[in-house]
């Protein structure tokens, strides 16, 4: 799925109106119907609905939603906020229709804002994708009232006051909804960690905007959802054998951090690799043999650290980083790895921290290498950024400059290709914010590279499947109780 900018969505809207053809008023009606369909599936018609409308098309949607819900027997009250004289034609047309069978409450002063008790369901249709400046005055007061209310809030298309594709000031008035129901496509703003409170749980509803036009519209931003991920999965042929699925090498695990090697190795096996060898510090030999009987173990000459490489010839991909430590002897082994490796690689965790401290190594990292930094590791690699949008741009430049596939980890992990395109991930949950989750991802990615998935596909599919396993684990164990090994256990293709 693509993610488009505010101006591209406006253009798409206009294209659909002209080419389907459909009137803008009918398109608004479709949007309202899609929203109502979403709402009716979740709330029955005993729920009291309070709708707040601005005077643009987002407000027009709100009015149409009010009419449709009222028709379905929901007790609805509609409030129009008169922050401006100006109203759009489609807003006015819906206002005229609605006035025939529902009383409309005007909010012209702060005193007109109603009480909003906990049992109500508040619909935020104040401002949508047309936001051009921070909400102020009366709008700011209404947004404040929505945010202060204990009632549940659902935003139409996007939370009022939130920019679709650029950063808000921390002082901007923005609605904090429980849910956002977005029309046709997700928005870039939904992917940004800082926007969490201003998005809530988000959902996309289809309003039939032109697919042809969406296909033609160029964007660097994509969303890897279930159909996109399914498309990447390769079938396992009947006559395949373990040689078909590659031999992965993981360089992971030093004294006190052997669990990282175990998690990474377990995930690598469960992601379908033919053979796995884990190279660990000597102290990890027995641990690994017992923990992962399916894996072969190669031991370092050093008791506690990884300081050397095994013969690399047998391997079809290499993953390095989990539980590695940052000792100078380990750095030397990484230097040799860059010199000798002829197969695709994944670099993670301390391997990335060593790269940050040794920019010369970073320059020599082979093109197409996959790196999996969390935001702090990325900051060490590429420097500080002031906000999420800036960080994303920095990561795009970084991927392009160094010809790397960057998996910038987070709630919507951004997989960034060397050409600068960004693929946000759909799956995963906050239960995965637990030590070792990243080690699991490294194992999955190494496994897919070993199976000869191109690095870009390996990254998108691996990140997606990691999240799916995390979601299964959270259903089985809850977000609080799940641990990284539950993610390994729940991997499934
Ligand atoms: N695209 C689609 O697919 C479809 C979209 N639809 C719906 O339309 C919505 C977009 O509608 P919209 O363009 O009329 O803008 P909206 O957000 O209602 O704002 C209204 C006007 O307010 C103004 N304004 C801006 N910021 C302001 C501020 N801080 N304080 C005060 N005023 C401010 C600004 O006008 P300005 O003053 O800048 O000239 C702006 O034009 C979209 O989110 C979706 O809900 C569906 O109906 C059909 C399919
Ligand atoms: N709130 C969240 N929602 C979805 N995924 C998350 C969330 N928090 C963490 N994750 C995922 O869990 C993994 C954590 O990786 P990382 O921070 O490297 O952990 P560790 O170093 O403990 O292994 C990443 O893949 C990240 O995308
Ligand atoms: K809104």
C-alpha cells in the first residue's frame, strides 16, 4: 500500500471526481458511509454520539455521518464550530440536508461547548487533511474539551490539528483520539513515534478513490500490509532439500550474553534456513549445543569473546551482532569479516555500535548489507535528529549514501532501501519492547538472506513475520508477559 502526501491526496481526490466520474458530494457521502460502517460494527445504537464539525470537508463528513447514524437509530447530537465565516460547498450542502431532521448546535463561544461525560462517543470532524496552520482560538478550546473529556474519541480521517506529512510544534493543539479512521490510505503521520497520542489505533477504510491514479502516483513511502507480505513469500518446492535453503552463519554470543545467540539462532532455524552454524565464544559451546540441537556450533579460540572468524566458504549469509560486546579483539574480527565476506550480511546491535565508533569500517561495509538499528543505535551511527521526520530523512540519506538496507526499528519499523524508498511495517505490538526481540529479528533476516531472498525482500518479509509472531505471542501470553523466546516459538509461515 502506498502512503501519499496531503497534496497528492488532494490531487487523487480531484482525479477521482473528474475521471470516475463522481461528484465531490457523492464522494463525501461514500466517505461518511465507510466511516459509519466501521463504527456500527463496533458500537451498537444505544451509544450516544456527539459529533464536532469544522466548516471544511472534514466537517462535511461529520454532518453526513450524523445524518447516517441518526437514520440507524443512534442518539446523535451535532455541534458546528463557527471558527470562521467560510464554509465549503459540500459542508453547506450537508448542513442544509441535516437541518431538515436533526437540531444542530452552534458553538460560537467557549460557553457553547457541551459537557462530555464518559459514556458518550465523541466524533472529531473539526479539521482533516486541509490543515494549513495550528488550530487556535475557539478550535483550540474545543480540541482542549475533547482531550479533557473521559469519553472515547474517534477522529474522522485524521486527528484535528495533526499534519498529515510534516512535524507539528509541541505546543500545537491536536486531538488525542482513541481511534483514527483514515480514508483510503494510511498517513505518514501515523508512522511517527511522537504522534502516538494523536493517532490512537488507526484503521483504513476504502472510499473507492482511483486505484489507477494511486498506481501512477510516485511516492517514496509504502506500507507493508498482509497482501504485500504474502506476495514476498516463496513456496517450498516438493523436491527441495536442506541444501536448497542455504547455510547461515551467526556470529553472536559472548560471556554473559549467550542468550542472544540462542534467540537469534532459534529464530534463524524457525525462519526456514537449511543449515545453521552459530559461532560463539568458547564458553558458549555446551549452552548452545543443549539449547539448539538443530544448530552446529563453532567455537572461538577466546573463552569469553568472539575474536576470530571460522572459514567462511560454506555459508550463504552471515548475521553478526547479538550479544557480541565491543572489545577491541571483537572489532578486529569484524574488520576481517568485512574483508572476507562474499555473501549477504545482517549487522545488528554491538556490531553496529562498533561501526559507529569506527567510521572507516562503515565506509567499507559491502553494498546491500542489511543493518537493524533501533533509534539509539541509529543516532550513534548517523547523528542526532530533532524529530521523527528528520530522523527518517536522515535514515533515507544514510541508506542511499552507504548503499545499505536500513531497518530502523520501532512500532512501525521503517525498512529503507538503498534507493531511498521506505516501507513501514504493519505488524508487531508493544509486548515486543522486551530484551532479545531484536536478536530474534536478526536471526530471521539472516535466515532469509541465506535462502537467497534479495536483501530488500528479506528485510520487508522478515520484519513483517517477526511482528506477526510477536502478535501471536501477545495473544497467547499478553503484551506484558510475553518474552523474546515466545516470539521465536510463535514464528510461523
Ligand atoms: N481526500 C479525500 O479523499 C476525501 C476527503 N474528504 C474529507 O475532506 C477532508 C479535507 O477537507 P478540506 O480540504 O476541506 O479541509 P479541512 O481539513 O476540512 O479544513 C477546512 C479548511 O479549514 C482551513 N484551515 C486549515 N487549518 C486551519 C486552522 N488551523 N484553523 C482554522 N482553519 C483552518 C483551511 O482553509 P484555509 O483557511 O487554509 O483556506 C481548510 O481548507 C479530509 O480530511 C476528509 O475528511 C472526504 O469528504 C471525501 C474524500
Ligand atoms: N511498541 C512496539 N511495537 C512493535 N514492535 C516493537 C515495539 N517495541 C519494540 N518492537 C520491536 O522489537 C524489536 C526490539 O529490538 P531491539 O530494540 O534491538 O531489542 P533488543 O536489543 O532487546 O533485542 C524491534 O524489532 C522492534 O521493532
Ligand atoms: K478530524
